C-alpha cells in the first residue's frame, strides 16, 4: 500500500513539474499556443498530434514538409510560426513522436 501511495505522489509531482521537464519542442508548442487548435490525441479545430504523426509515419520528407507548413501556412492555411528552422524542427519532432 505504501508503494502505491509513493508512486501516486511521485506521478503527481512529475505532472505538476512537467513544464520544467519539457524539451525545447514542447516549450515552443506551449509558447506558440498550438493547443488553441491541436491536442495530443483528439481533434479540436485542427487535427491531433497523434493523427498528424500517423499520416506522416514512414515518409522521409515528413519533417521538411511540416516545417514548411509552419513557416508558410502551406496548403492547409495553417497559422505561420516565427522561429529558426531548428526551433520549427524541434516542434515537428514532438508532433511526429506523438502516439
């Protein structure tokens, strides 16, 4: 029973400090307010990160294509995101790693 309590408390602590443990991509996603239109697993105004990852799974040009969408809006009329190519790539890698 004590192990379950410790595990639950530890999980709560990790969740509450999640932003401190987030990487550059997660931080950029948060600061660009991507959650206004996207969520990890459900469709909101835009597709979920998981569905984007599934759509681009195994495509060698996935990162370049999605970075271009973030930079230009692409054919899907996505809001443009200002940032370096490295920043945009970090964001895309987070999205493509979603399940």
